[in-house]
C-alpha cells in the first residue's frame, strides 16, 4: 500500500466521526483538500488536522435540529457541563480517598464504619464514571428529539439525589465534604437541565402535535 493510500485511509477514519449525510455530500471534497495539503511522504494525519476534524465533527453533530427551542439547547449545554462535573467528582473522590478514610476512622471508629465509607466512595466513583459516558449519549438523544432521553435523564437525576442522600446519612458531610459539594454541584446542573427539558416548550419539541389536514371539498362545495 502506498504512503498516500495509508494517509487517505487514516483520514477517512477521522471523517467517519461526521454524520453519514454530511459525509455523503462533503467527504470527497474535504479529503481532496487534506491530501493536497499533506507533506511529501506523510503517512499519518497531523495532530492539528486531527483535532480540527474531530472538533468539526462534534460541532456538526451538535447542530440544533429544526424547530429545537432555546430551552432544549440550553439543557443540552448543561448536560455537557454536567459530564465535566462528573469528571471533577471522579477526580475529587480519587484524590481525597485516603484523607476521607482517615477522617472517617477518627469520627466513626470501627471496622463497619470503614467498610461503609469504602462502599460510599465506590458508589461515587461508579456514578461519576457512568455519568462521563452516559451523559453525552443522553445529550445525543436529546438533540435528535428522543423522548426516552428525557425520561432517562429524570431517572439519573433521581439516582444522583439518592446517592447524595445516602452519603449524607452516612456522614459524608463530616468526613468527605469535598466529595459532597462536588456531587451536589453536579446534581444541581443535571436538575436544571431536567427542569428545562420538561417545560411546555420542550415538551412540544419531543411530542409534536400531529398535523391536521383540512378535508378537501369539491369545486362546487356541498349541495
């Protein structure tokens, strides 16, 4: 396989990030420009070009659907902010795990308390990891007007509230205040997105009213 063929195949892999309809209309033109700008002997896409292609693919996929109300657009942005908050929660939990266990051992001595704290930290880690993956998928469904994504988000918001409540009951406000604050901020962002998605304007986007057609009448009307 020639060097240009290898480069073309790798560029096509990056272009596969774009929607199919976009690729059908623009892929060959974009590919021709990329190959024309390639250096002699180049076999791999450059870092800057790869980043531009991926950034462009994200922008195209996040382009608002026709008739999408502002409340849905704001909610989707909050969804991505919540995914970033999930990452912050995960980093906070991992970074403070040792100090949290020490604080819990001082405040609640005993083996059972240590196991409870460990279980709570694991729950926070699992919840944050799932959010990093699931939130962008839900945002994709919301962009496409999928009502199941709204329902799934509502369940996720309730689940986060349950996890935070369990943590408070187990004393996380005492031995893990940073984790509790990070989780609470994450929950508030997700709750705001959920509220926006269940407003009347957003509801009409996810449940459009069927078009009513006026019955056709003959030229001479009714007798």
